[in-house]
């Protein structure tokens, strides 16, 4: 699986944009702890994977936990995961109330994906 690593993104006014890093840090640390791989941009949805990798990772984690779960599951199963710098741009989430609520939902989804993978398989 390849994961796109985007350059720093700016908001429409030219500011840094984006969040505070809580969700990214949670995901990055969780992937490192549970799979031994430290992704640069663990929440990047720009990915390419083989059919075999996709089938092996199913069922996928729901919601915003999909990228975190996908990375952990594939690394644990021995698939190669590589990050590739790409010159892509995307719309940066603001810092208003709606954006903060969105980040809260992301945090819960990533935490759930990590918790499910943390529990011993029974």
C-alpha cells in the first residue's frame, strides 16, 4: 500500500490552517505502538493498494478510523506500506465550531479503531 504525503496545506487566507494535531498524534502513536510503523501522515486518505491487500484488510474500520485501521492491519499481516510525497492540495478544515466538532468525531473514530486492535484476539 502506498500512502500519499502531501505538502503543508494553507487555508484560503494563506494561514497555516488545519487542526491542533490531536487526531494525527493519536493515530501516529497508535500505529507505531500496535504495528511498529510510524506514518508521517497517518490520516491521509490518498492511498493505493493491491486487491490482495484490500481483501486482507477487510472488514475495514468504520468512519474516520479507516486509514488508521488499514495501516495497522496491513503492516501486521506483512504487507509493505510506503509513503510517497505528492504535490496535491486539498481544502483545509477551518477552526470554527463545525470544524472542531468534526475533529471530535475523527478522534472518537480513530480511538475506536485503535481500541479494537489493542484488544487481544479471542
